[in-house]
C-alpha cells in the first residue's frame, strides 16, 4: 500500500508540473528518402510559446506524416523543457497497483527467504549437536558406529 500510494503521488506531481501547449513543427521530420508509415513517430523539431509568453524550440517525437508548419500538442514543464505526456489517471492507478504488487511480492520473498535461511542454520546446528551427542553415547557403549 505504501509503494502504491507513493507511486500515485509521484504520478499526480508529474501531472501537476506539466501542461499541454500548442507547437508548430519547424523542420521536416523524415530521415532519408523513405517515409515511415503514418502511425510511426519520428524525431522532429518544434517551436512553442509557453504560458509565460517565452518562445522555445526543442525536439520531440512527432507523427511521421507531419509536415513543417503542422500544429501539434506537446507537453512542457513550464521551465522551457519538453516532457513526455503524463500518464492518465487510469494508467497511473494501474502502474501503482503493479508497483504495490511487486513490492509486496519482494517483501514476501525476503521474509520467506530469511525464514528459510534461519531454518537451515538451526537445522545445521541441531544436526551438529545430534552428532556430538551420538558420539558420546557411542563411546559409552564402547564401540563406534559408521
């Protein structure tokens, strides 16, 4: 639960720090003569104006079918940097659930592994004590067994 809530809080913080802005593609994003399919993303240079009115330029992933001058929506961190789009609330909840699941599995593994280690050491100690006791009993009977 702690891991899941920490991951959820982190996702909400990222969502609060980034915001969508309208940008314009400034250069042709194709590389070489072969143009990828329209669903592919390629690196392209975009220009946008942030909330404070400052103009920025940066590289981000854009659809391969975009042409210079195409309007695009990009995500900015408010300090002039581009960021990937934040995870949706559903995606963040799912990632938090998986993070909590992995953390609980790791914790259970540590507990079970630690218990097994303690059990092995106690068994080894018990077997050593049993061997010592058997040696004393054997010596009292006047013979040694195998």
